């Protein structure tokens, strides 16, 4: 499985996506993250472990608290993949549009044909 496929698989879980979305505003503790999800702190910790193992989040300990942050570089791989999909879709749309325009010109130039 490629890195991008692994990231997509990990982010297929709605709880993990909720955690990623919550971390977009900055570092948060497990407790703060648990307040933003319908799951227990223990479940949040398990999801964070998966995200950490995939290098999507980092962990920093400050006193007795652990703060989790997004790992922007790793998310860049996912963005590059999506950007590639988007570029391919735009190219296909452009080709389709050009073909439809050509078909319309042919109909105008040859109304009976």
C-alpha cells in the first residue's frame, strides 16, 4: 500500500477526520480533543496513536499534559495526490468541452448532416 493509500485508509474513519479537523486550529490535549468527539478519552488516545504512527500528528509533552499537533509535511503528500486528481479531472473536462464545441460548430456548419 502506498503512503497516500495508507493516509486515505486512516482518514476513512470519521473520528480520525474529526480529530484532524480539530487540530487544524492548533495543538490540543487528549481531553480537549475528546470534548470535540462523541467517543471516550481512551478511544481518542487510540485514534491518536494510529495518527501518530502514520506521522499525521506529533506529540509534545508539557508537564503532565501531552499536546497533539498536525504534521503538515505529511498532509502535503495527500494534498499533492488530490491536486493530481484535480488536474486530471480539469484536463478531461477541457477535452470534453473542446469536443462538444467542435461538435456544435459542425452542426452549425452542416445543419442537415
